[in-house]
C-alpha cells in the first residue's frame, strides 16, 4: 500500500484511483464504528503511509457531523503490540492489587 501512495503522489492515475478507493473504504469503516468521532488515530501499518491523513480528513468531513481530528500514531507499527501489552499489564495489575473481597466477588 505504501508503494501505491507513493505512486499516487508521483501522479500515477491508477494509483490515485486505488488510493481514493482505499480512503473511501477506510472512511466507511471508521464511520460504521462511530457516528460522530472526536478523534481518529491512524496506527499500525497504515501509520507509515505518507499522504493518508489529508484525504482521510476530507472524506471524514463528508460523513461526520463535526469533522474529527485525524492524527497519526507515534507508535507506528508497534501500536498493536503495545496495545496488547497494555491490556496484559492492566490484567496483571488488577489481579496483583485486588483485595480478597473483589477477587471473591468476581468468581
């Protein structure tokens, strides 16, 4: 996908069509999840795509009541692994610091 975005920026017509289709599908996916988001963070493999933010903002403005802030995650492709690690740590901390009454109540 990164190659397609690079070709689109270089003026390749086919790549521009593919880029536009990708952005439209991404917007539809995002708006299907939330009707009026305040923030959309592009992470994972898509965070490394140059040129994805502006077209995403434009398309989201067409579908959302108030266009959301669109930002690129500083975690890049590490976002998924970092999120999984955070969930695991939350679980460990919850179990580690639980008091007997809360542990018994959950069983």
